[in-house]
C-alpha cells in the first residue's frame, strides 16, 4: 500500500505547471533509474544517482526525499520501503532512512570483488590511467590509510615511490594528499623516462652512422666497385698466403709427430703400453734403448709413449 507521503508527492506533481515553485535554472537533471532490490541489480551506482539528484535539489525536505526514493523503487525494494514507512511513520528522518537502506542493500560481494581488483591493479606506464582506475575501484572497495598506501606503493614500483618521498620530504598521513603527491611523482618520472628514451634514440642513430661495421661495409662496396684486375689480384694474393701458412703449419706438426712415439695414438699412458710384459724384459729394453727408446720392444727409433 502506498503511504500518504507518496500520495502527497504524487498530488503535488499533478498540480498545474504554473502553480509549481520554479527554480532559477535553465537546465534539468535526470531522475535516477528504477531500483528493484534484486541481487542482479547493483545498488551502489543507483544510490550515487540518488545522492547526486538531492545535491542538485538541495532544498528538499526529509519527507520529500523519502517519498521521492519510494517513487523510484519497485519489487522487493518497494516492499522494503513500505515496511519502513509502516514502522517509522511520520517520525522517520532522511539520515535514518538512508542509513538503513545502505546497510540493507550494501553490496558486500561487490565491495569484496572491488577490494581484490584494487589489490591486483598494476601501474603500466601511465600514472593518470592508473589513478582513474584506482579511484573507480576504491569507490566500492573503500580502502583507506596504510592499506591504501601499501597497495599503491606495490603497484607503482620503487622508483616512483622514491620520487614521491623525495618531493614530499616525509610521510603523508592524509589519503588525498598521498594520492595527489603520487600522481605528481608519477608524472615527473614518466617525463624523465621520455627524455631518456629520446637521448637513447639519438645515441643509437649516431652509433649506426659511425659504427665500424658500417665503415667496413662501405670499404667493401668501394673495392667491389673498383673490380678489374686489382681486386682479383688482391684476392689471389690473400688465398696464396693462406695456403702457404697452412702448409707451413702442417709441416711442423708432421715433423714433430715423426719424432714422437707412434704408440701415442694407441696407448693412453706408459703403464698401459707396458702391460703384459715381464719386468726383467722391461729392464733389459731400458738398458738397450735408453731413455728415448722403446721399453716395450727395445728399439731406439721410437719411444714407448
């Protein structure tokens, strides 16, 4: 059953336009949407619209606010409103009514989800975008104090935190001042990063222009453009020198190998090469071949190992 306050509000709205009190303004504000109180309908955005409407209509009385909110309800929300009117009657105030409604329809699951999303929110190189997302989530999460500062510091990183501490010269106890100082520090940090990136870009261009690789590439192109006999002669001379060096190196290696024991390619050690030979034979071969001979067979033209 619609209460007398709602009937009075509807009756006042039905009066002729010329009898209504006029407001000294040239624009209008839209009415809040209808709220049904279902779990699938978010309460907080609707309640923000209601509060904004009453800020515009600042001269509204308590009974007018309660009646207006009742006219924007349906379903379960309207049933709750009617029970409140039966319980409180004409003694109800807007402060008590709004407090009861916020506590009854508070989106606890929504607040918990927003709190979790706020903790997981990361700074991705744009401090302004981060702050906008932070304020939007924190409107529902209602994070304040040390929890808010810890969450922001972990998200923005040490460099911006150090910049903020340097600029503020100490701790900020007020959340509003803290967020403002963090925004300024982030903007300063991003500006410095842009300048560093510009300097690195110029430096990289200079490296490419004067690099040794580029100079060698230009010299190679110049030699190729010359072509003719001079280029071929230089190439043939380089190849001839390379073959001579390889032949000289190979000859030295082969000469050394002929002087060394041929068993070096077979035995891993002197002990392995003498395995299976009696000791008296080894002593006899030593006396015949000497230190530079073979103790395995007694010949002097090669070594044991």
